């Protein structure tokens, strides 16, 4: 398999590596710490050519794609220089890790939560390539600022394996949406919890939603937990009542809290 990684250095680095864990020649790019922390790359196989892979990256708070061709560098693979960091959405418009993919009827939906509005962009990737973004309103419960806390970007966005559900985590809680697989339309938004939430994922059978949460009890004294909801019933009250704690960490006192 081919590895994709981002180096932690502040200076020029590489964002794609081959199966020997060596950087690809054309994968050099200047990144910042914020790009590393809040924009995780996504790798998608080309729908027709098995030698090609899309790499979706979120450098500079914008969205770009690059194309890996496994036939380059004597079969070790490299970024095609003609398809390196091709702009999908402008810089400064992406909210953190809120990038995910969902299965569509004839391809893949690339879903992106914008950073300057409550819009979600859905981008179709199919045999014809990467289509222009389609924008729609996502949350009516929050303002764009509600997705930020203390100047940071908190939370991710994750779709269920069958492409029918979408969870968005933020400082203000967890939102759950439905996705129409063929149109990509995101609908029926529900705020299922108001605890600060960092990361979400669904069970392989699409029946459970798991979220890591943070409970700030007093300044720098806090604890964290993994919680679960049953999402088989679309009724909000039933989803909320199904919440259970899977794991909870002890209250932790940050050592620099008195600085």
C-alpha cells in the first residue's frame, strides 16, 4: 500500500510518501503547524485508472487535489507535476478537519464545511473527474463562530460507511444529518448533544455513532470520554436517549494552568 503523511516541520516538507516511506519527488510543499493539525489528507482511487490516486489536502485553509501516478519513478509512484495542488476551494475558507467523503450512487461525494459560513460544499468525484462544488446551508443551530473556540478549530466531520449519515463535531456539540446518496443533498439536521466534541466515526454496520468529548470542569481541569449513540431510529429524542459512555478518562489537571 502507499502511505500518505505530512511532516511536522515548519519549513518545506513533503505530503506524500511511497510504500518504502520515502517522500515522493514532487510532493514537496511548504506547510504550517495549523495546516498539519487541522487539515487531514484524504486519498481516493481514480474511478477508472487503477494507477491513479487523488490526494485531497487542506493546506492554507483551502482545498486542493493532487494526482499520484504509480507508474512514475520506476513504479514507486509520484505526484504528476501537472496535477499538483490544483485548487478546489479558496484558501482561508475551510473549517479544520471538517472534510470527509460519502458514497454516492455513481462515485464519491467530497464534503467540506466552509470556515466563513454555515455552508457545506458537496463535490462529486466520478468517472468524469472532480466536479464544481455545490453549496448548501448546513446548520441553523450555530453561527460560523460557534465552530471555533479560543481561536482554535475544534471538531471533525464524518460520514457513515453507507453514505447516508453525516456527523459534525464542534465546540458546541454534535450535529447529525442525513445524506441523499444520489444528489448528495444534506438534510434533517439535528443537534443531538451540546458537549464539546472533537472526533466522530460510525460503526461498520452504520448503526452506531461514536464521539470523543471534552468536559471542562474548572479552567484547566477537565476529563475526556468516548460516547455512543444508536442512530438506527431517526427520531431525535430516541437518539439522544440512547447515549451511553463507552470510556471515560480521569479528571486531568494541566501542569501549566498556573502560568
